[in-house]
């Protein structure tokens, strides 16, 4: 799999852009960023989000409203 995402500090800087941005014009760019740019989302988790829930971008994640809850806890 070809991973074109930046690594290290560059990746963290992209995540922080939203918090530091004073311009609304940068918002569409941020919302169209791949979900893997979000801190804690690995390539594996990104694949699961795309396959299972159809979440590809930050905007997709913000607009995702679950319609059910599946409790996987074994008691």
C-alpha cells in the first residue's frame, strides 16, 4: 500500500492547522483531508473506517451519525 501521508512533525502540524487557522477559507481544505491525518488514526484504522462506515475525510467523520449501537462486551 502506498502511503502518501506525511510523517512525524509534518503530520502533527497538519492536524493542528484547524485549531490555529483564523481564516474560514482554509476550512474546506481541512475538511477534505484524508481521515488518516487525524491523530490516532493509523492506516489500518483508516481502512476499517472506509470499508465499514464509508468515512474517507474529516467532513465524513463529522457528518457521521450512528443509527445503532452494537455492544461487543462479553459479560
